[in-house]
C-alpha cells in the first residue's frame, strides 16, 4: 500500500487505471514525497499482465511516474506478497488443527454423556433387571448322567460354574505338566537334594572340617610316594596347588563345575549382540565369569552367572547347574580355584532383583566381593537371584583387604628329616 503521510481520505482509480487522490493541498507536504512501507501486507494482483501506473498531483496535473519506480519499491511489493502467503498458510494450518481437536473433544464429550446416561438408566432399572436375570440363572436344566441311565437336575448357574472349573483345571493341569516337563532336570535336582534330610542336617557340621579331612585323606593315600603324618614327609612341603582349570566349588550344593571366562573382544568393541552370544556359548561349558568384572583376588566384584533351567533340547551339560542356588544362606561358603590359586568366599546377602537392574554389576574399589546370579523362579526370567559374598582368607576366615594375599600354613623346613 502506498501512503502519503496518513491521509484521512481514500484514493480512487480513474478510467485508465491510474491511482488518483482528491484535491487536498493542505495535506500534501512541500516536497510531494511518497514512501512505501515494507510492513504493508496488502496483496497486489495482476503483476504479471499489467503494469503498475501511479500518478500524483503536481501543480494541478497528473504526472505519471511509472518509470520512476525504484528496485527497492518492487522488492517491497514481493516481500509483502510472500509475507501474505505465509500468513495465509499459517492461518489455514492453525484452523485445521483447531477443528480436529474441537471435533475430537466434541465426540469424547458426547460419548461420556451417553455412557453417563446409560449408567444412570441401568442403575434405575437394576431392580427390574435383577429378577429376569436371576430367573434365567436358576432355570432348571436336566442332564443325562454318563455312568447311570438317569437324569439329574441342575440350574444354569451351577452348570456354568462346573464348566468353568473343569476348563480352568484342565488348562492349569496341561500348563503345569508342560512346565515341569521342560524344567525336569532343575526340579529333580532340587528334589534330590531334599530326599536325605539327615545328610542335609550334617552338611553344616561337615563343612567346617573339610580341609582337615581332605588333608588327612591325602596323607593316608597308598598311591603317594611317601605317606604318614604331617611331620617329616615330602607331602608336608608341597604347595597348595589348585586344579589345572578354573573351577567353582559349592560344598552345600555338591557342585564342582568349570568356570569359563568368555572373550573380552566383543566387550571392548561394544558389540553387545556378539557378547551375549559368547556368554550363551560359554554357559554350555559351565558357569561364566562375566566379562568386564574383577578377577578373584582383585578389588571389585567377581561376578558369576549360570543357568537355573534351560531348554531340554539345547546343547550343554550345565543347563540346571544353579537350580539349587536359592538354598544358600548368609554364612555359607564356596571356593574358587582361579589360575591355580584358591579363593574362599562367605555369603553375606541374598536378594532378588529385576532383570533390568544392572547395579549388581557395580565394581567397588575398596572391597573384594563375589556375586552369584541366576534366573528365578525356575523356568522363568521374571527376576534374578543375587548371592553376594565376601572374599576371606582361606585359613583365618578374615575379610581380605585390597592387595593382601592369602596366608599359607607351611611347616618349617627340617632338612635332617627329609628322606635321602
């Protein structure tokens, strides 16, 4: 829009299409100057087919200045046109969104009003509805007995309850049978450990003297080159060397299984799918030392996981190795042979966590702890059973400090008593 100092009158077109202003000499300044504002968003049509002719009144004559239109004026017209298109598009989008939300609100409000009215009607007519329903449920039905050639009277409600219990019991029985069949090894291992209650009672007292019993048994073994008591023979000078492979021994559960450490390459490359495959492959060979956790004897959390149950058709001989892990209680112990060294752990805590809880993998820098993990309940992956333990000295049973090695009871060397 072309304005000349905010006139109160309006411009008009003549027969030739020129813009003319009424005579208002008092409203026109001395220079007869005109300005075009970029804020004007009035659309200008027919820019492609018609030329814009603007005239002004100068000394009483109409002098066209079409040739005097500057590039800045043409640019302002283009900017005004684009701005108008943007305003129109935004308005249309806003109106569309507003109409959609308004329609949705109206529909939901109508549904709520209808439901409310129906509920009120049902509440009002409940007394009249109760009687027909009760008459229908108590309607007598005669059923032929299978074993006896006679009829027995029931009502519809009784038959419905009988069929519900029969169907539900059949479904529950089939599910239970299938569940036990798939997890037979795990349930049998638990049942077998409880068949001999006398042995279970004696386990706690036997575990305290396991080391001494094994030592005396080795001393009396006739297969050894030298036998006798702990004084004056070669056996007393042999170091406490563990098995050639890494193993975990849990006396209370009668477990002595291999301890497998998968490759760390997938963990370093952050290839999580391959890491999971490596762990599953390692579980076929025993229990798994979780990659990235501390080793026995180091500061941190020595983390071990194993199956409590797995598919019967899956390969591996350790699908139910940790089925009885829930039998461990605070105060029980287990041993780890790692790299030829013996490490002793005493259970401190037992708990269950969600599968998404990764805090159990935390690595403390001021403790030497161990963790055993398996799925629970057996045959499901609903939760994880966590057994937390403290590494202690194999002989003194004192908690192991950071950087401290286990004590060894080695007799003093008596050269004269050595057989030559």
